[in-house]
C-alpha cells in the first residue's frame, strides 16, 4: 500500500508554500540535511508562460527549493528540454524570476552516464547529475500526452535522458508505445526519485503536452514517494482505469506498483477531463497487430555492397532479430520490432528503412 497525499491548492504563494512544506515533511523531506545534494526536476518541456500549463508552475518549484535550502542542503534545478533552450524556458516560464535571489544552481543536463537497465534496452545514457544526486525531487505537471495518454510522475523522468537521445526513443515510441512505456519505467527505476509532487493545480487536457493542449483547472497537488502510485491516483481522479496509462500497466505487470494506494486528503473527481486523441500506429484488433507491423511498417534492409559485417547491428538489436551467415546479414522480420536502432548504429550507412510492397500498395489504396 503506497501513500498518496492530495491537497487542494492555488498558486497564491503565501498559501501554497505551507502546503508544499507539509507535503515535503510527510514524504520524507526530513532525510534532507546540510550535506544533501538535492536535484529538483520540474517539467521544462518548452518555453511557455505559466498560464499555458506546459511547464511546472514557478511557485511550486520555488516552494520546493526553499524547503530544500531551509534544510541547509544544496539545490540544483535541471532538465533537458525537448524544445527551445533551457535558459529561455526558465525565463518564459517565470522560474528565473520566481527564484531570483535564492542560492540555487540552474543547470541543463549535459553529461550522461551509461546505466544498465537490462533487456531489451541493456544500457541507457542518463544525465549524470540525476544519477549522482542524493535526493531527486520529481515535479511533473499533470498533462495529457498524445503518444502516452498522460505525462505524469514516471514519464517526467524521461527528461533525464539528455538531448538528442530523447527523440531517438520517441521515434521508437511511434513504433511500439508499450515498448516506450517499458523504457520510461526503466529510466524511473534507474533515477529513483525520492519524492514526486504532481502539479495539477492548472493541469492540461486535450492534445498535450505542448501548446496544442488546453489548460484546465484541477486545483490539486498529488505527492508520493512512489511516482507510479501518484500516477495511479491521477487516473482514479480522472475516472480512468489505472492500467490505461501504459507506464502503470507495465509497473503492475512487473510488480513495481503498489497493489493499492492510500489517499490522504480529498481526491476530487474530474470526470469530464478531455483525454487526447491518440493516433494509432497500427489499427484493427490486437491479434492482427503483428501481421500489420510485419507487412505495413517500413523495415530495415541492408545494402550488401556497403556492409562490412562489423557486428554493430546484431550486437545492438534489442530484439535479436539480426543474424549473419557467410557474407550476409539476415533479418528475422517476425522478431523485428521496427525500432530502427540498427540503422542508427551502423557505422557504414549500409542499413535503411524500406517500405514493404504491401505497405506501398495499402498506402496507395488509402490515398485513393
Ligand atoms: S552495422 Fe552495418 S556494416 Fe556492420 S554488420 Fe550491420 S549492416 Fe553491416
Ligand atoms: S532488426 Fe533493427 S529495427 Fe529490427 S528490432 Fe533489430 S535493431 Fe530494431
């Protein structure tokens, strides 16, 4: 049973600060001491003012930073934004101004360290500052997400993957959302946030998580030491089954989420929250997804004149779908998950994604 604390709140700073302090105390903030290196990870997706609900509200970030500083610890605020520069986001979001005068270090994630996350990903490069912090405070924004339904506590930690590695993984999400959810869960496990506080005071509904979404007042903060538990509470609040959020589903399958959550406070019912339209990558009944992927989605192919049999592709392939026989490599397209990692890692440009004949014909028919 995991505890999720829910508190009604507004962004009025004198009223918000004691609420955040209470949450921090209840969520083990007492372990923060003068020698603790604390990393605060808000959602800094893109430059946007607070009223657009794209980033974690500056007052939430400030209250958490003040709590950390009052404990005598060092506070660092970091993220690796998907769109726009880190500095621009700090300015447009109002975080720079809100924290002016506080001895806080603002630093964009840059250096990564390889972290072993086992199969099928093996290793993922995660921001060194996140991995090496003593306490990581995860401050997601409650938003919709057109690929993953919602972006909450577990998903927010994807920002700990630095720079260009992120779109690589997003690309793979387009192929297999469940695979992407698995990665998100692995990253969350690797980063091990100590405290998660979801900013759901001004949430986002519709076609989030960027400016395509619509701000929606929900008036709550949800805190937990377990990010998956906080995410489950949000699903309950929105009236959707917990496992509809794929990261929850993966956590449940792998025994990583609590069997149940205990809510401290009043969880409002937000039944008319507009979820995003998620464009299916594959369509039709689940039973035929494998067939559709095999026959309609572009597949990796090798230009044998360029291949040097260097082994990079078959060593990297997460599905172990590549073998080599004699002077040729061979793809097992039934196993291949179309992640295109092999194309990225081939040092000789021998691999590319090619449309299948069935795919070409189907697309022409659809256009007609
Ligand atoms: S990585 Fe490229 S060059 Fe190396 S074996 Fe694979 S296809 Fe051939
Ligand atoms: S063969 Fe290439 S695209 Fe297919 S699973 Fe392996 S790495 Fe991914």
